[in-house]
């Protein structure tokens, strides 16, 4: 191949940033296999569900698991009841984090729940610090303009 023929081939990233080259897949669209499976099971869904329940009643643990997954989906989280002080300063956040650590240590919260609460407290800490910095900067600017 000559160099002039290679120049016609687009290499690397042919599209500009922010312009991927097409509309992409529409939101909410489903693949063909899922649509085909839904159509096949459309008329049989009730019969399949009843058969699955029957197998579960007969002791088929896999069938029981499938039934329970539909009836009782896996919980993604639960409300956590934890008495925390009012959080208005960074020191209040430190106190609250201590209470969270104590609750995890005592088994009142799981480590995952404790981490989730701590993440919320971290967001609150950042918000407090940002507001404090904004107030300090405004005060300095006001003093400087005098």
C-alpha cells in the first residue's frame, strides 16, 4: 500500500468529543432476546408460575428460591434508627461519627449501615466547611474593601 491509500483510512478516534457519531440506543429500549422471551411466555406466565409454586411446595429448593425472590425481593437497605446530636459544626460531625462507630461495635448497626451513615455525615461536614469558608471569604473581602 502506498502512503496516499493509508491517508483515506480513519484511525484512532474518528469522532469529535461530545459527538459520538450516532443517536445511540434509545432510553428504555430492550434487546431482541428479552422481547422474544416475553412473547413466548406471554400466554404461559400464569401456568409457569403455578408449576413453579407447585415444585416449591414439593420441596424443590431452587423453585422455592425463585418464588421467594419475586415475593420477597432482596432488601437494599433499611431505615436506621440512631440518636445523633444536632449537627451544626465540624465538631458535631466528629461526635456523631463516634456514636456511629459505637453503634457498629455494639452490633446495633451493620458495618455497611455504619458506612452509609458515615457517608451522609461526611457530606454534611463538607457542607459545613464550605459554608464556613464562604463566610470567612466574604468577611475578608468586606474588610479589604474598606
